[in-house]
């Protein structure tokens, strides 16, 4: 039987949050969920969040995303 609750209102765990963010569940729990701007957990054990809040957080944080600049490789020239 398919759930009638819209995805945005469902409680999702660290594994599902990780899928939305492209991260491992462990990374979600250790580095993302502890950020002060990340949505508040619905439950602690197991850790769950409202899917729509996580999606909104992801979009808000994508807007300010700037890829890291790669260091230019030093080019050496022979004096010969």
C-alpha cells in the first residue's frame, strides 16, 4: 500500500537525508546534522527530520555553493 503522506511531510532518517545530499549517513550525523542552520530533528534515536525541511536547506545551501578553486600547478622552465 502506497503512503498518502506527501514526501515533503514525511519523517526521513540519516540514510535518506544522505541520499538527498549525496553523502553517507555517517557524514550526515557527524558533520551536517550538528550545523546550527540544519533543520531540527524530529526524533533523536533514530534520528529523523522532515523531508521538506531538508530539501529546503539543501536548496538554500546550493545557492551559495562555490566550488573550491584548484591550486595552479607551478610550471618550471629550463633555462637551457
